[in-house]
C-alpha cells in the first residue's frame, strides 16, 4: 500500500541511513534537484551503496535527472544493478521520454540478468506539455506503475504563483487523475511545501484524496503520519465495506436479487468501492 512517499536527498549519508524509520510507505532517493551538479557522481555512489547495504524494508524509488541532461544514463548505470523498486524520471513531457528511459532500463536489466520489467517507472510530470500528454505518458510502457505531479515546476512552467489554495493546479491534478485511471495506473500528488502548516497539509491531502489520488508525497518526515492517516480507510469505512459483503451473502442465501443496506440499494459501484476499502485495509495491515 503506497499512501505516502518521502523525498530524501541522495547526498546525505545520515538521512539515507535513517530513511527506513521515517514512516513513509515509499522513500524517494533524490539524485536530481536535491543534489548540486558538483555532487552528482558522489550522490550516485552513496545511493547505490545505501540500497545495496541497508536492506530497506520500504519501497525504494530513485529520482534520476532529466533525459535532456548529461546525467540520467550515469544515474541508471549506477543504480539499476542494486535493483531499486522504481525509477522516477523527471521533467517527463511526452511518451518518448518514457520510452527512452525504459529502453535503457531494459538494456541494463538484461546486462544484470534481471527479468524484464523488474524495475518499474513512475514518471514525474511537471510541465504544461507533460500534463497535456499525461495519458500518453501513463500508457507509454508496461513499466509505468504510476504517474506523479510536480506542482512547483509545473506552476513555474505555467508562469503562475504556487498558492496554498491550489486553484492554479486544480486542472493539472484532475487531468493527471483521469489519465492515470484511464491507463490503469496509480497517481500521486505533489508535496505540501509549508513544513509547519499541518492543518493546511491535512486539508490539501483530503482534497487530493477526494479527487482520486492514490497517495501524496512529502518533503518532510513530519508530514508522513498525517498523510498516512488521510489515505487510510477509517474504521467506519472498513465496517461499512464488511457490512456490504455480509449483506450480499445473506441476500444470496435467501434467494434475493435486490439488496439494500441502511436504506440504500447495493449496486456495482458500491461493491467496487467496498472491495477497494477492504483491499487497502488489508494491504496496510500486511505492510509492504
């Protein structure tokens, strides 16, 4: 169950050492924005060694540099042999960007003796063109397991101010969710950047969940418990989902064709949502 994703700089040994204990479902080890140009080589080696030796129990995602930079192939060459769960290519604006990265991963997987599609992709979409091409990106390769909205770079590309209200990214959020669901992959929301505003974070996470996002990312470990709570089913939701299936089973035993619960007919969408709630609860209970 991937509710929360925590960005961590790939050039900080102490942070990498403690990454597994910060509460996030997934950790994103960053080789891009958090790493200065002069530290790219050392960060790759540090992240590679951390994955190899620390045996993270969390899902490990590595954010690499954009395909129009001279760094991304070196990132993959160092990181792929230690088999991260996912690679996050950045500044992805079209399906071709995904295809280029996927092809290089296939080459490296074969070289390492891994099965095809061992390492998945979660493209980071952070441009106007990327948002417009979101469905093509989400369906560009069998490797794509999810797509991810980068709100800060997106608003910079749109030449507008990033606000707490988030009206400037509402279209992008909606477009991303629609694209992901149409392509059958997950979709993750941009971080809440005010580290001290927990109330704002909770409201923003609830709004993102209401739009259909699978989970939310963070740049602060302090945000993780709040995100996990928002994107976890409540006890009331779990009980209702159980009641849905119990009511259906009882109706079958009694030979009834039409079923209702608490005055509302149980139709296919209600059954689907109930199943999703129980699957989510089971995944959380079982850990990774």
